[in-house]
C-alpha cells in the first residue's frame, strides 16, 4: 500500500478535474500527517 500513497496525486488527477480536483488535492495536503508529506508529495 505504501507505493500507492506516492501516486495518490496522479490517481486523483485521473479521476477528477477542475474545481473538484483543486479542492481534493488541497484536502489531501491538509489532512495527511506532516511526517508523510515528503514521502507522498515528494516535497
């Protein structure tokens, strides 16, 4: 499952677009624990 976490943004971009995509990506970034940010989002 860990490998899937690294692709969550890509999966989200395939499923959503426009305002829904923006809102979902913001929600994901706001709700993931800080210790996982660099692993999941690569930043």
